[in-house]
C-alpha cells in the first residue's frame, strides 16, 4: 500500500502540473493574440477543467512506465523522456488529430502542448527514479553489430508497419465508426485516403525514431519495453481529446480505445522485435560476415 500510495500521489501531482502549465500557456497565447478558438465539439467552460485534469493524470500514468526504465544521468533521462512525450503526444498525435478535425491551428497546438510536455517529463524523472532491478546493458546492445543494410530493412519495416497496422485495425472498426465521421459528429471529418496514408507514414517514422531513442537507455526487459511503449502510445492518442476537452460520442471512445490499444501493442511488439533483437539471426550474421 505504501508503494501504491507513493506512486498515486506522484502521478496526481505530475498530472496537475501538466494541466496547470497548459492553462498558463493558453493564457499567455491569448495575451499575445494567438489564442485558439474554441471548437464546437469542446466541452463547456464549467466542466472543461475536469476533462483537462483527468486527461493529464491519465497521460502521466501511461507514460510513467517508460520513464522508470531509463538508465542515464538526470539530464539524459529528462532529455529522452521529454523527446518521447513531445514527439509522441504534442507532435504526432496533433498531426493526426489535425486531419480528422474541422478545427485549425495544428502548429499552434503543438506549441501549446510543448511546455506542459517538458514539465511532465521533468517531474517524472524527479519522482520516478530508475528501478533497481535493471539489466546489465541496454536492450539494443545485440543490434550494435548490425551493418547498414540490416538496419535499413529493419527500420523500413518498422516504420511501414505503423500505417499497415493502423489501416488493418481501422478497417475492422470502420463499420462502427464510419457513420459518425460521415455525419461530422464532434467536429470530425473524413480526410482523403492519400492524406491519411501520408500522415500515418510520417507518424510511423516519428514513432520509430522515439522508440530507438528509448532503446538507447532502456535497461529493463524487452517484454517490459513492449508493455511500457504500448501504455504510452495508448494514452498519447486516447488522452489527447480528453486533455483538450473535446466531447466525443461514447461509441467512438469505446471503439477507438480497443482499436488503439490493439495497434499500440502490435506496433510496439514489432518495433522491439526488429530494432532490439534478442540475438542476431542467421541473415544478419551472414550480412556482417560479408
């Protein structure tokens, strides 16, 4: 109970600081004349704060497991954690939300979320030290012997698996969610297929980049890395609308929760399997020998 209580209040504090920083940044942007207009789908002012607080705590909880497995100096841990949250949440998820929403200001939203993400990473590094039961070396150690050709095909498959997984699970849930997008529920729009493909390829590249960054200093097991990445990628997407207080139909929330959890796990497993192999396979050893 002592560990649970200590973890709970720390997660709550990190979430509250994230929320307070976001509100402060929004006020600063308004003073500068750069405030974001409220979208029709956003919750009323009197309850928007509850959305923000709940989403912020959820984001802090979901990314905590990644931070706890990073072995580096304090500055190194913060740099990696900050890059992971900024790219995964502020940049990647905002890019995706931008093509499915009728609202504008994608660049401004990225800037708005930047300081809160940096603050979240800083507090998590302070509150959640490296676990004592860590492995002797980073999980990417066996991959250090890979030659350029081996890295090229592994990186390419990992990056392209992201949009592939996205479309597979998207097709599965499309009979349930398509009518909501067609009707423009909660300000949603259905973009052209080419735009979706290009966006998901870009996001795949971004996600592979931050996974590689995490692997450089991750010293827990590969299984724990898969689960930590799954948790983080899940909250990056599912907490985004909550943080920004968008009111989305319950059917979409439930359906997309299952979809996002599934594709987050599959992508994380593929990325770890390709980029942090337990041992080099025969093909890789032959390539190195040649």
